[in-house]
C-alpha cells in the first residue's frame, strides 16, 4: 500500500514538473515575458521565489542569472571596493534591474577589450562597462536604451598646458578598445597614441612620464583626478557620447525586459539618484 502511495506521489510530481516546463518554454513571446516579469516584480519586489519563477522564462547564458562582463577600472561607473567587490553606478543599476526580472546578477571582471569580446562571443549576456553606443558597435551588440551622457576629456599634469589645440604634439595615453583611442588615432595617427589594457596602467604611464596626457571619459577622469593629486583636466571638442548596455546579439526578449526595467528606474528617478550618489562620493 505504502509503495502504491509513493508511486502515485511520484507521478503527481512528474506531472507538475512537466506542467512547469511547458509553461516556461511556451513563454517565448518576448513582450509578454517582459511584461509578466515586470508585473510580478512590482507585486512582490522581495519575493525571491516568485520573482525567479518568472525570471526563468528569460533565456540567459546561465539559467536564472544575468552574467555581465565589465572592466572595473572605471569609477564611478564600476570599480572595486577594499574587499574586491565590483561596485559603482552600473553594478547597482544592474542589481535593481535583475531584482525586477527575477534574475541573479553575476559580475565577471576583466579588461575592457575582453569585456566587449565576452558579450560579443556569448560568454556574458552583456557588456556593462561604460560602453558608448557607436554605429560600428551596433553590428556587434544589441544595445539597451542609453541612460547617461559623457564627453571626452584630456587629463595631464598640472601646468602641462596641453589642450585640444596642441594635443597632437604630445604622447597620448588611452585605454585599449575605447572611443578615446579611436578618436585620437583618427586625428593624430597611431605613433603618438599609447594604448594600455587598464586605466591603472594608463595612469601609471602618466605618473611615470611615459605619456604626457590621457584622453578618456570626463566623469571617470574627474574621479581619477580626485584621487591623484597634481593632475588636471581640460575639455575636448569630441561629440558627446551615450552609455548603454551591450547585449549578446539576438536575445530580443532579454533586451526588451531590461529596457522596461530600466525605463521604470529612469521614470521614478532611481537612475538619477544613483548617478548623483556616486558622482558626489
Ligand atoms: N566609453 C568608452 C567606450 O565605450 C570607454 C569605456 C571604458 N570602460 C571601462 N570600464 N574601462 O569606449
């Protein structure tokens, strides 16, 4: 008799599991999946189980997780705290987006070029690394809505007198793979441009006198100047750039879901308050 009850229970569980599987694999319609996630996240923001049950209808490279690749040498957007955790505007924003979608946030740290490549090759779901939206990058990534704007700045030692007008006669340091590198190489050729994998290496080169200046995103330049006495910053005439998250191509449902979560966070002022919190720190 006991054995029979066991068999009946096992059959019931199998049926229940099959039903679950059926509903999640039928949730292929991107818009519906995105809306469902948002709705359930709103009803129960802290309810882990409910949220992850709905989040599982989104396909990611690792089920239930959103894996992002990032170069955490980019304060205030992404950097590491004393215990090696990646923090900043973008990790905080991604965490809130993941909460809304019922996904766990997985952060993979590496240099900028590798972070771009990881998303391009599907080793991460997205590159979240102060990425500027560029026409040529649109061929490699599906970008979300952009959430903030920066411009390029020149960082040099105080009193260097380096400006946009005389920039071409100096040795310029850049991070490899960045828009900063692209712009100065276009204008001045490769001979005066020195590319390094991380900003700690670029700043080391400036402090050691291996380069005369750095061309980089202004908000990040400000953060480095604040912690490197004796450096100063001046504006360039390069066009403003918009930041967005670059997703591995072809996952429309995921990008739509992230965009609706991001839209909510922009509409209710969360994005602005996170940005100003880190900018003033
Ligand atoms: N915004 C620039 C670009 O997209 C620089 C980004 C560098 N990001 C970083 N985390 N180091 O090319």
